[in-house]
């Protein structure tokens, strides 16, 4: 058993379909203000409850689809709960100071070992739990859940462990964590940029303006307001991945191997 290679949790067609649906809804939720007219009454605080109401059953749908496709059992749900609890406990340690958020490296390593579907659910559930723990519940929460889900899912989509192991794998994960930390911040900026009043004309969102013009202002907004925070998050994620990654990857793979999530249940014929 110890020599058996650990593979990420398999994604079947139903799980893939569920992930595509929830991701498509997320893209629309983040991006629709860019295509809205001046009189659309933009307010993510008003559409956030609807997004949250749609996100929860879709997350459940992803889990159910994964159970149906790969036979996940109570052991997988227990591991999801443990990792989400650890991630939620890590978030207050940085308190967002200068973008230092240690929970991100755990999402990278967990998504790597357990796969994109498990990673997406883990990222979303972890952000939900951490919001309850830190009192960070607000209209931004469903958008954070989606962004963190995509972050962890991305780690699960990296080239498989049968191709990269050891130092090469660790460098790849650190590089992914560095780049994806900027991507997370950029996506979350898209949520806040369209509703923050009083910005300078060079970086403010102008509803109804051509998409290209607004994207140029959005880039200027990111550079002016969040580059330092995103850099702190990216550096900390890469450093923790390199420092803790070897031990944590080994522990996660050992736990996954022993849990044997996709073991086929067989029944022996009754003895006469």
C-alpha cells in the first residue's frame, strides 16, 4: 500500500458539468457591470444575496456529482472539514495586514494533492468558514468564496504528480501560488471597483463606456490600490509553499492513500 501512487480525486462528467455551471455563473456575477449601461443601478451589495443563494446549492451539487462519479465517502467529507477548519484558522493569523494571508499556501497544496473538484469545494468552504470566524460576512463573501474556489481548483489543474515530483514540483507550486495570488486580488478588485465611489477619473469605473476604456482604468486602479497587498500575499504564499510544502505534501498524500477514497466496495458470496 505504501508504494501505491496517490492520484487526485477523479473528476467525472457530472462533476465537470457542475464546475462549469458554477464557474460560468461566477464569471457573469463578476463581469456583468462591465457590459451594463449607465442606468443599470450597479450594486453588488444587492446582487450578492442572489449569488450566495445560487452558490450554496451549486457547491452541494459539485460534491454530490463527485460522490456519484468517484464514490467519495464520509472519509473525504471528513478530510474536507479538517482542511477547511485549518484554513479558516490560518486566516486570522495574518488579518490581511499588507496582504499577508497564510491560508493561501494550504489551498495550493491541498488542491494539488486532492484535485480540482475537491480543491474548488475546499476553497469555497474555507472562505465561508473563515468569514464566520473573523466576522467578515458581507456582500463580498460569495465573491471571495468563488475566487478562492478558483484559486484552489487551479492548483489541481497543474501537471500531474506523475510528471513532476520533488524540487521541480515544489518550484511549480510556489510559482503558481505567486501568480495566482495576484490573480485572486485582481478578480476581487473587479468586484469592488465597480461600486467604490469617489475615485479619480483616471481609475474610476464609468458605466456604459467602451469595454476597452474601462479595462484600462481597471488596470490603473489595480496598480494604484492593491499592488502592494497582492505582492505581500504572493511572496508569503510562495515562501510558505517552499518551506512547508515538502512535509505537508507528504502528509496529505499519506492521508489520501490511507483513506483510499476511490476504493471499490465488493461483497463476498455468502458461505454455505
